[in-house]
C-alpha cells in the first residue's frame, strides 16, 4: 500500500528552502502560494523522488479556486497531496508543471477548459473537450446553462 | 527502453489554431441553425388509397425487397452501442429480420441507428454521415439520449434530441433499450417502409 506522507512534514521540508511559500498544511495535504507551485513541485520531485503525477484536479469554492496535485513516488512507494489556491476568480493563473511531468499536458488543458484556470508556461493552452468558440467554463459555479428553447437556467 | 532525463523538452506537432477555428465555426453555425426539430416524416402514412392506384403490384414487390434488405449504418455514440452490437451478434441476430449486416460506410447503408448521446461536437459529423447516405434512407433514434437528450438534457454539450439535426423515423425508448426493444423498432420501421410510396420519395 502506498504510504501517504504527512502534509505537515512535507510543509516543513518546503519551508526550509522556500520560507514564504507554504500557506497551510494538515495531515493529508500541503497548501502553497500559487506563484511558487513550479519551484515547490520541482523541489518535491527531486527530494522525495516523486516521479509520477497521478492527477491534477481543481475545485471552485466560493472564495477561491483550488488546484490539487496528487504526486506519487513509484520508487519509494509514497504519495503527497499538493494544493494551491487562486483568489482571483476573473483571471486565475497557476504555473504549469508540464516541464516536470509530461502527464500534466491534457489535465491542465481540461482544467482550463472546464474551470478557466490558465496554466502559465504550458505549450498549448487551449480547450481540450469543448470547441474554441464556446463561451464560459461549465464547471464554474457562476456558469449559466442555456435551456433548450431559450433562456438561462439559474 | 530509452531513459528520459528529468526535464526533457519534447517537440510536439501542435498545429496552429486554424483547425480549431474551422471546427468551432462549423459547430456554432449548426447550433444556430438547429433551433427547431425536424418534423417526423409520417405525413404520407395515412394516404393509403390515393397513391395505390397506379403501381399496386409492382410497388408491393419493390417494398418487400426494400423492407427485408435494410442495411444499417452503425452510429454507436455511447453505451447504447453495446446493446446495438449484441442485437447484431449471434444471440439476438437481427439479420433474421432482414436487417442484414452493419455497414461502416454510409454510402452502402439505408438506415442510420443513432445509438447514444449526441454531443454538439459530434453533431456536424452525424449530419455529414446522414447527408452521405443514399436515398431512400431512414433514421432510428435509439435510447432516451438520442430521443430527447435524456439525463443530459439541458447540459452545455449535449444535443437535446437527434431530431434537431436529422429527421427521425422511429424512436426506441429505454436507457439503454434491450436488443428486443431495438428489434421491435426495426419491425416498426419495416411496417413504415411497407407504407412508403415510390412516387413520394
């Protein structure tokens, strides 16, 4: 069974090198500032042998958008949950981790497509599922559905 | 196996935005054009007497041939496709009802079975396949998603009913319909084809 590393321990490890980056941590996860994601991810990848990116996902909370990375070391059989938050709902940006894990490519595009979070440094930041002219990002809570026959659903 | 370093820059054959733009235009114009459903082609079903005067015997013969050699084009879009496949394979075997073989090419098919959820992104392709089929042609909407959008009606990406894109002859409800249901739909189509008139088509 893969061992889930404690978020607080991981936060301490990050804090040694980037004192300002960590904004919170608990038993399961560690939360970092959105602009430091790439540096923190690189540090974790090198120090904890996190060679595999299980998935990236994102959540729309009332006050912020959260991006969640689940990272695993196949070599050492442990995993880390890394989170970051964007307070700006209108123009959320997070650095892309595509340069560290190739698997981030389509997942970041999917998050951009459905939640509108733009990943800086991604080589091909465009919609994945929906077509280019689609208006809005449908997994956002403020997205209004168009009812067949006209009008918008609340 | 070739081993990769920690940070390898891979050249990717990403195209310019041109294809995206063309696709987007196609979908947007289809959405704009698909506000009203096509009327179901049933108007001629009641006109039994008027048109039977001319070609009664010949027409019956031709109808018989048409009815029992309806070749379906497989348009499996979602989970309904598996019920369609099992209806085609040995246990249910719709060849017994003259449905013969599934065709992968629309040019050789008479009937399009729309099996599953149709998304707006897929809609232009479905319309193109329908246009490529030779007359006479029929459409069977299989499952609640194809009929009305089903559970996904009102979603941002799903067409609420295939009859917005193509005229539908037979609706087979169910989620998904069992193969028996699909075969019942075929028989309904056969009855409909029997009433079809050469002159009208």
